C-alpha cells in the first residue's frame, strides 16, 4: 500500500426522489490498499459503488477514480477499473478459455496478449484440466477465482468487488483472498463489499455504512478498539443495530 490516493470522494450523494440512498459520503483510498465497504442490506453500498464505477450519476458531491472525474470521464474510469459482482461475472455456457478471451477482448487486449495471458492464467489457477469445460460446470469457488482473475486481466488500477465470495465456505474464501493479496501487492487497489466478517478482518481499512452514511472508517484493529469489541462481528452488530432503514 502506498500514500498515493486513487479514489477520493467528497460529500457524494445519491437521491432517488425524496429518498437519500447515499448521503454525503467522503473518503480516500490508496494505491494497493484493500478497502472493505461494509454495511447491512440496504445501507447504500451498491448505490455508492455504482457511482464510483461511472455507472450511475451522483445527485451531488464530487469524486475522482484513478484521477478521473465521475461526472465527465466515465469512459476513462471504465477503462481503468475491473469489476466483479456475485450476480454476474462469467458466461456459464462458454468454456474457461472462451470466457478469458471474451472478457480480455472487451478489455482491449490484443490476440497475442490474449493467448499468452489466458494460458498463464489457466496455469496460475491450476485449471489446465478445466480449460475446455463450461464454466457452468465448475464449483462456485473456482468460478469466483476465475471471475476475479478475468476482472484484473487488463491490469486495472482499481478492482471493484461486489460480494465476490457469496455462498462459499471460509477455506474457499481464504483461497480467494490469496488472489486479492497478490493483486494488491502488484499495486492494484481493491474495493470490496462483503457480509462476511472474516473477510473484513483481511482488509487494510474498512468503512461501515449505516442508512446511507459512513458511520465509521478505520483499520479492523482501530474499529475494534473504538467500539470496545473483540471481533468485527461485534463492531458490525453495534453499528448496524442503529440502522433505521429496513432491507428490501
Ligand atoms: N433505483 C432505485 N430507486 C429507488 N430506490 C433505490 C434504487 N436503488 C437502490 N434504492 C434504495 O437505496 C437503498 C440502498 O440500496 P443499495 O442496493 O445501495 O444497498 P446495499 O447496501 O448495496 O444493500 P445490499 O447489501 O442488500 O446489496 C435501498 O433502500 C434501496 O431500496
């Protein structure tokens, strides 16, 4: 992690009619940092992340992502980030190799780069025997590792992960996080939402969102001290129980 700021937001706000989904969010994230974005269901995490990825226009406030303005430079932002969501990431009816080449192509890699990178990736993930299998036939943990690797194939400055490890056990999650650490070591900033508190412990810093606002932001150790809690579970519980907003 360095002290170079790659995400900066200032009073970023999103309203849907009278409802304020994200309210005056301000924070910074550094190059190579693993930044956890936590909050109960409906807290406003996805709303905020969509604005940061240039997918949704803020109602007010400012932000820069990799130095680009989220109002005016959304195309540049999209080129400089990777994105993986639990809901959609890979095509189940394409093989492992086809998925890598398809998404690599979208990210603008040349045929030569695609060939080299797809082989290297398959080797790194130990998926030599699965390369020609449909992604739909793979275990969920493998799909998630592949989806993450594809999301950073073009070596983006920042990768956004929206609940990337939903539905798998702690050991599989831990393996996924080894890939996250590798990426962060290479200078890729990781912005991750999760509901798993074991994963929260793996982050450099965590922001906790409650009812559209950032209520706390610190290292896991700092948060535990501040809230006199022995675990991140306890910190989360103490903050989330203040929430008035009900999840959908
Ligand atoms: N397009 C929209 N129109 C109206 N309200 C919306 C819209 N999108 C989100 N909301 C509301 O904004 C609030 C925040 O939703 P958001 O999806 O950002 O929460 P979240 O923290 O990501 O929750 P989850 O963990 O369940 O994904 C919710 O109350 C949701 O109903």
